[in-house]
């Protein structure tokens, strides 16, 4: 069996594949027809960021079993097309975590002590000892934006240096943060209290431009580090903030556009330290990701579980047709529940009632978790979602009952933190007709895909008409609507299925009306 390697990886990975009996073919910088020809008889493809794995390329590879990304990011791989072709996509998220964390710590020291600047001047013959008065990290406050794998490793390292840890992460529990020695707070609070802030979130629509001029102003007198992803920080605003003294300094390893242009404003500011995306550039990290991908290719071709698969649910083939309709339904229920929940969840409860309770439901539970976490971590999937829940300190509970009131089968996703809770229930009607049938205890009948508006309001005459008028004035078409209420004149919940997305201005307009308690727009099909 042949494995095609189209981007350089460490020799340890190539040797692991060779030892497993594969014919390893390296073809770096190959593209176009030559690449399509080379992949025709390959069972495995190993790439980094230099190879675009498109639907067209996958169609040319009838023998392909797995695409292994020697690293974390999979933006260059069409995962949907791979799934359609039955090809597993796997990455190596753990291999460079320590390297990225250590580089972050190095950048913290570099910017706080002006090490690169002093080095450069001494190399040019200047003894500028009196011009650099550094900042000690001991007893300072570190603000961590994103407490995922790398953020947690940074927390462990800098906590041991005597720093106070403050973290912003809406998807991690306070108990988990406390176990790392960190206090959770909102982003503004983190930036206002931090002496040094470090970013460790993925680049998503929610995090793009997360830190710009207003946020930088809150970090006045501090330092900012980004070894995560370019685009999270407004680079022009950062350069200006350091140049005018709002910030004492900054250190960046990643940029919105790479390679970094020579006319970037960051390069013109002395107190901005930059490195060319070196976070994972250690010998150990490169060996780790290479051997991890090699091991996953061996597992996939042996029909064994693939630990870091991004698109490979595991369930008995005979049971899959009965369970399949509930996989996407549970994901949507999880997405709705988490987006409607106020606060940080510390428990996710997935309950199965009726016929579905007698099936293998691990993949359904994992899909519910995927829906909960996907808005923050685009790489979350039905395979790695349970481990993400564990990392974020969220207890996952499964329960089953044969009794399903009013329905043949019912899946309920409940998100909870103490007494704060919200539940979303879904079922599958005859003929592949999935529906959301309860939200927060209110009986509804909503199509679980597309665009949705969920409004909590007081049960008063004219409310539904008001909402419909606002939507109509903005040319938002209503595909379906269901209203549920507790008592006459009490609170009600109305769900609208829409043909278009809703901009924030419409939500603000709705919530400005005293009859509307809360309005929330949900995009259920975004990946």
C-alpha cells in the first residue's frame, strides 16, 4: 500500500510508515495533474499547509483511506468532500502544543525584557544598558484569552513563575480554570487587570478582530502576545497602540497575512517583537506530529479507531441507519442549547427516550457535544468532542428511558450550571422529518436547519405581529413560526424559521420593545 507525502515531515514519521510496510512516496511541491496522477493508487496522503486537498483531488484518489495533516490546521482540506468520498481526515493537535506554549513563554520574556532590541543594538556595537528597564513576570497578572490546550500549558508554566492567572474563555468551567490556578472573567476585565495578555483562541468568525483599538486601550501599560492565529488582533491598531505608548510592548508569531509584508506597520515599531510563525518549529514537535500522523494512517488502514479523526463516526453498520437521523438532530439541539444558555456550562446532559434509547448512542451524544462547542472550535467533531468537554471541565451525562411522552423517540440536550439550565428536545417524524419540539420547556415545532429566531416575550396582543413587521420591513421572510406560552398573559417563547440571516440591528430593534424579553438569532447550518 502506498502513502503519498506531499509536504516535508520529520524523518521519524517516514520511518514509522516504512516500518509498517507502506510504500512511502515523497513528492514535495507537486501540484495539478502531476498530483492527481500520483495520488491515484495511494491509500494515505500526508500533508502540511502547502497542499490543497480539494474535492477534485479527492475524486482522483479512489483508493484513498485517510488524509493526515501533520499539524493542527485543516483549512487546506475539504473535509466535506473527504467525508463524501469516505476518506478520513485526521490531524495532530497534541504534537506541537508544548512547543507553542514554550514559544509563548519565550515571547513573554522577550517583550518584557526587550531582549531582541538589546541584542540587536549590542551586535551593532552599542552598549545600551541604561536604555532598557525591563518588567519582571513574578507577581504580575497574566491574562489568558482562550484556555484550550495551548492556553492551559501556558497557564501551568507561568503559574509556576509566580504570576496571577486571569482567563477569558466562555466555553470552560470555573472549576477547570481553578484547577489550573486561573480565575475566569469577561474579556474586558481580563484586559483591564492584566500586565501581560496572551491569545490562544482559534481563528473563527467570532474571534476574528476580537482585539482591536477599544480592547487594546483596556490593556494600557501592558504587553500583548499572540502565538495562536493571525487575524484575531487588529495589527494596525496594535502597532499604533505600542507606538503611542498605550502598550509597553507586544510579541507576535502569527499574522493575518503570511509571510508578513515588509511594509507592515508592526515592523516599524521598536517595541514589537516578531517571529516568522515559529511556534511549532522544534525538532520534538515536528517528530511528534509526524509520528502521530503515521500512527493514525496505520490505524485507519487496519480498520482501527483513528484517535484524531475529524470526520469519522464509529458505529456498527447495521445500527447506523436507525441512528443516523438523530446524529445531525442532536448536533443542532446542542448548538441551540449552548447559544441560548446564559453563562458558562459545567454540565451537558443528553437524554434518550423511546426507541432511540435501545440503540448505540455514543455517536449521537458526541454529535450533541459537537454542536455545543463548534461555534468556538471549528475543528470539534463527533470524535473529539468528548475530550473537548473534558478539557473544558464540562461533565457529560447520558441517560435512557423507554418511555417517551407524546413521541416514539426523543433526544433532549440540557446545558446546566447550578440552577441555571436550558433544554432542547428533538425528534424524528416519519419520512426523515426532523423537528425541534421543545425549547426550555415550551412546546414548539421547528425545522432544525437554516436560520432561526428564538424570542422570549410577554404574552400580549400584537407581539407576534410586531416581530413579523420588523422582519418584513427588513425583507426577512418567515418560513415557519410556532408560539408556546406558559399561561395567558405570562411569558411565551416564539420560534421563527427564516430564509435569511438576521443582522444585529434587527435583534437590537426587537429587544428595545418592552414586550420582548430576549431575542436570539441562530444560524444552524454554519460549520
